[in-house]
């Protein structure tokens, strides 16, 4: 009996809704993002590979796998090879905690929200290592910038997530999802007028800092193509670059999935009893696509900030607002609104 | 005709007066275009005078021409407000082309002098950084492509 | 008054709109009237005066022997070197050279990029 | 005392970090090299090395006839091809004492102005791309197609128009075409006004452009900056007004001058000039004189020397031709605006941040191919250095086997 359960768990982790599903969904999100970005600019976007170009990210991945893999003379060979793999593994690992087919993730334990947050900060550190190990001038500047950006966006990101945990009085992702459904009856962000006002702020902060986390315009400072030639990833080619790009796609799934989980009621939605996993997956996809739409729209709307402007903006505006928002939540809890 | 060229003639006369014997020739080519030909060691004086008297502050470029026996240098100056173009012409020896830099009067000459050095081999004394501008770093020494005796076949 | 996101209205307008991209290699595009493309040469009109070869700025025209023309010479066009300036069309006294609207001329083999009527 | 100075020097030296921008770099659309000495993100010193696209045009021009040189000069630069060709034609006309008929001059001026619209819109897109604003870049370039199509309809090509000839222009503008152009200009005017509004409103653009890459009025005058770069520094200099050529002494227009001396001023100068150019093009079309468009030009030109200037989209363009009585010029000298703006841009870059490099470099609207002018095709002997891909690949592999390792090592030592 236990063997079968273990087998099911392994299947869940490896195939659905684990690694394979997430990778495929990551490619789909990348296509969705690119296509939308193109439509915002009145372009076509990818259109050749598969229907409407849906297979383009996959084709890019295969192409990169077949490309020449160069390790620079000055690079730290071990670190240079290890970081892409580690980044890929870490980003896959975080996804196991995101509820997709049911109200809890594949892995779930009390306090897993903190654990996920901790692992997601490792993204930033790994990017710094990636730049540092390649030993290129541009990637060293990219590393510097990643480090600076990291200390700016990580705090509001965590604060906005924690404020959600505060109201649910739990650090377990499953409980937060259940709280939204059972206690509020609706996703957090639209449950009541009060939660709408308070959590719209948290949601906006979350989106802005996740733009920085995903290194998208206006915060694509560490890889700014026209300035430092793509920064920390300038020396990566072939398979390593393919892994990095896949990891970026997975990060996109993670960020939009976490947003859906925390603010939009997780994968929960109207469904036929007995077919919950199917409907939940569909609801998850719809909700993440909504988040992706907002992110794509934001990234096509701005010019890139300078690193000093970005750090100043985050510390001057975003972090104080995030702290005020947490205080507001505390006060509301004290008054017994929640 | 005389009325039209009176301003240009006035410019030429003023140069003649100041430079005296060092003034070789002055002629007008087109509207408000004055060419002043001076001897080798007076060109800087002429340039300074053009800058001070006629406020021709804009050094457009320096043209070098290989005439066969000599190398001719043309300093094209512009005074935008009265659309006056003054060209100071001077000739230097072709076998040992050396002349003082004018970058102390016109800082923009730094680039143009490097270009003339690169293509014609004129050495500008006092230029802080007289290196290749347009030619590659491994270009052979003493080969100057804009001289008339240089043919592209020599590069093979 | 300035704020981030001034383009937002314009962007949302683009979502239902058809993209401005012309799907060129899949959907052919016509060059406009008077376009300077591939050279069309009419040997019947040619008298072999060599004016085109003399005036060609890039040396894309060579005169070769041919008995059909008056001066026993005719131009051979190497359009891999051609600038498409239309100077040959302009100087031709008999209007034997004409630039057409054809523009897809790329080839892997330089030897094939010759007009030799 | 000495010791202190020495220690200070050492640490300063150690903190110096050199980044090469170019010969190939996404911020530069052409091949040039700028080496930046930086302290953290701050730029301390700039060194440039140009000449990667030197094609020897001035030498080549001496072996070509006056007519052939038309098309050679056109290919000095892709974006301002009409400015080069027109300037050459006008210099050659002055050289031979030929006057182009008024209709020809008007059409020539129209092409110059349409080219300015196309060049400035191109620049606006590139500038947006340099600051990471790709959406703006795509939209501007989409609308630039309108003026490209107009130019293609008039001349038969999108980039190298080949409209000018010595003694006039080569194609006439029919009434039907005139109507089409006027319609296109209306669209362009509306869109350009919208983009100007966006530039003034969008906070992220202002954050990147305002107070960046300062070139004061004194520096601009001293270093002889030209064109929009000088005008953005408050220097009222425009060859079209100062030394009128073509039909510019008849066409009414304003010289756009901004005095904030930063990149934003350079953006606004160019956008406003685009609007001004649209107005001028309309005026020229409405006041097009009747008559011939070209006159004859002698094959041989008597001994003479002439210089002339044109306000190209990037600034003052200078041609000098000396003739020697044959059908080929004795000397052809070209001074492109980018070369004149090279020292000013180095001045601007000092004190900027690394992030500002692309936009400040782009701020002068550099055209490096223009600046270098070079390639060794020998027309006389018929020898050509044109290689097919196979040969090129073979050569590159051979070269890298011989030199690759040491070049990389040397780069790293720097």
C-alpha cells in the first residue's frame, strides 16, 4: 500500500502537477508573455512553430541544447557549470509547494510559506554566483547590480506575502488558501471592501517586486541588454543558457502561481464534484494567466530605470508602504475586522 | 559684382594688413567663401587672427592635399552668424611634413589632426595623442594612403 | 504633469487590432511603381555604345563581344555587384536597359547572378 | 608626504575598472570601440578607437568620374544618403559653375527634409531602445514606415534614393504623388505630436533623459559641436539658416533650440525638428515651381576648388572638392557630423553612470560608418577582396587557430 502511495507521489512530482507539467506550463507562459508583449507593440510575435507559434519556447530550448557550449578561460569551471543546474533545480523545487490540482501543493507542511520564500531568495543569490563565476567584466557589473537590486526588491516582496499570512493566521500555504475559501468565501482580494482596499496595495507591491524578481522591464537592470550586453548571463551559451532560460520560465510560473494562491484564492473555483483536479487546474491556469497579463502589460509600458533610481524608489516608497500596509492589517485584526 | 564681393575683399585686405609679407594669396570662391594662403610659419597667426577678428570659432575640418611636391593643409573655419567661411591654406614640405598643432586654439582639431596624420603622414608637433585614427593598428609604418603615389595594389 | 505608464491607452488599443507586421516571406509584397530592382535588358534595341559600362559606379557592367548589335558589343550585367542606382538606365541612348520591380535576387552562387542575354 | 600620495595613487589605480564598449556591443549599432574607465557605476574616463568601418572612400573617389562619385558619396552613410549625395552634387555644381533649375532644387530640398523626418524618427526609436523602452521603439518605427514609403514612391528605393544628380534631380514629382505625400505627412504629424506628448509625460523616460549627459553651452562652442547636439546645448547654429543652400533661403522655418543641455533636450530638439520638417515639406510641395528639373553637367571640370556645407540630420556636413581639369576630382574631402561630435560626446560621458552610456552615445545620433568611410576594392586592377562565406569561414578559423588564444589572453591582461 505504501509502495503505491510512494509511486503516486513520485509520479505527481515528476509528471503531473510536478516537473513535467510545470516545465510545459513554463514554456506556455513564456509564449503567452511574448505573444502579448508583441501584441501590445502591434507586432505578431512568435508565429511559425506550431499553431500561432505556441511551440516557439520549446523550439528555442531544443536549439540552445544543440548549440556550442563555451566555457571561458577565466571562468570558475565548477561554479560556472553548477549554477545553471542548481538554478533549474531550485526553481523546480519551489513549484512543488504551489497548489495546482488540489488546495495544497504536492509537498506541504506547517510553515512551508516561509520555506518557499527562503528558497525563492536563493534565485537572486544564484544569479549573483552565475555572474561572478563567469568572470566577464559585463557579468561582474551585472552581479553588482543583481546584488543591489536583490536587497531592494526582496523586502517588499516578503512583506507583501507575510501580510497575507497574518490575516490567515497561518504560515502554511494550504491554510491560507482554505481560509480564503472557507472563511471569506471568496478570493482574498475581492472578499470584502476592506480586504479589497488593503490587499490591493499588497497585490500591487507583490507585482512590482516580482517584476524585479523576474528581471523584466523596468527592472531588467542586471541584464540590461543595451548597457551591459545581458549582464550576468553574457558568457553562458548552449545547454547552460537553455537551463537558465527554462529556470526563468519556471520562475514565471512560481511568481504568478504564488500570486494566484495568496491573493486570488488559489486553484479554487466553481467545479463539478469529483472532477476537482481537472477544474482546479483550469482555474489555476486562468488565474495565473491573469497575473501574467498584468505583468506583460507592465513590462511593455516603461523604460528601464537606473539601478540607483530603482533602489531609491524601492526603499523610499515601496518598503514604507509595505510596512504601513502590514500595520494596517495588524490594526484591523486587533479591531476584529478579520 | 563689386558690391557682392566687397565683404569678402574686406576680409582678405584685413589679413593682408596683419600678416604683411607672410601673406601669399587671397581669393574668393563662391559667396562668402574666402581662401587665405599664407607661408608655413604664419598659419597659426592667421588662424588666431581669424578667431579673434572675425570670430570664426568653428573649425570645420582640416583637409590635407598631396600636390606632388608639397602637402597642402586647409583649415576650414566658419563664422555662422555672417555665414563667413575662411579657409587658411598653407603648404609644407612633403618629404618631412611637420607642423605645430592648433589644438591649443581649437580643441576640436585633436581629431582632425589625427586623421590627417593617419592618411597623409603629417606630424603635428605638440599633439598629445598622435596615433592611428581610422587605419588599423597593424598598418605598416610610413605608408600613407591618401598620398598620390600610394596605390591600393601595394596592400596585397 | 508626468507619470509612469503614459502609453497605456495606446497599448490596450492594440490588443484587438491586427498587427502592423507584414508577413513578408509568406505573403508577398509588391514594390511600388518606379522601383529600382533587377535590370531588364533588351538586346534588340542595344547598339553597343558602352555608355552604361563607362558610367556604372560599381563596375557591374562589362562589355562582351556580340554580333547582334551595331558595334559588335553588348553589356553583361553582374548584378551581384549592382548598386541599383539606375545610372545605366538613365544614360542608355536607346532605352535598352530598364530597372524592373523584381527585388528577390539573393543567390548562393555568385556565378548565377549574371544577366547575359 | 610622498608615501601618502603613493598609497592614494595605488588604490585609485586598483579601483579603476575598464569596460570595453564595442567594437561589437548592443548599444552601438555600428562597429566602434569606446573604452570606459569606471569607478563602480561612475565613468571617469573615456577613450575611443574608431576606424573599424574605414572604406577609403576619399581615395576611391579620386579614381571615379563625377557621375560615379554621386553614388559613391551616397553610400558614405545609409541614413543620411540624400544629404551626402545632395551635398556632393551641390559642391560639384558650384565647382563647374552650373546652376540647377529651381524645380530641381526644390525637389532636392524636399528629399532632404523627408530624410530628416525619417532619420529623426529612426533616432527616436533607437533612443527608446537604448533606455530599454522597446514598446516605444516598435511604435515609432511602425509609423516611420509612412515616410519610408513616401520616399520609396518618389525615388524608387527606401534608403539609397539616388535622387540627386550633378545639375539637378533625376525624377519629377507628379500631382498624384504630391497628393499621396500630403496625406502621408498628415498621419506623420499627428503621430509625431503624440510621441512628443508621450516623451514629456512618461516619467520613466524623463528619469533616464533629464539631467543626463550634460554638455554646457561653453563646451559645445569650444569643442565645435554641430547639429541637434549643439542646438540642445543652447547654441543657435543651423547651416540651413546660417549658410543657406538649396531652397532654404525661401522656405520659412524656425531653428529649434533648447538650453537644458541634457539628453531630454536632444530628444525634444529632434522631435520638434521633425514637426518643423513636416511643415516645411508641405510648404515646398505647395510652392513647387514649374519647369525643368535638371541641366547638363560637363564631363570635364576645369581646375577649381570649392567647399560647401549641408545641414544633415546629424549636423553640419562638409564637402570640399578640388578639380584638376579631368573628369575625375583631384581631391574629395568629407567631414561628417559624427566626427565633429565625437569629442563633445566624450565630454558628456564623463561623470555619467554606466547605465547612461547607451543613451548618451546615442544622443549625438552617431553614424560611425559615415565617420570612418573605408574597404579595399581596387577598381583599376579588377582585383577584389570579396570572399564567399566558405573562404571567409576558412580564413576566420585559421586566424583564430593562430591568434585566438593570445588575443584572448591579452584582452584579459588589460
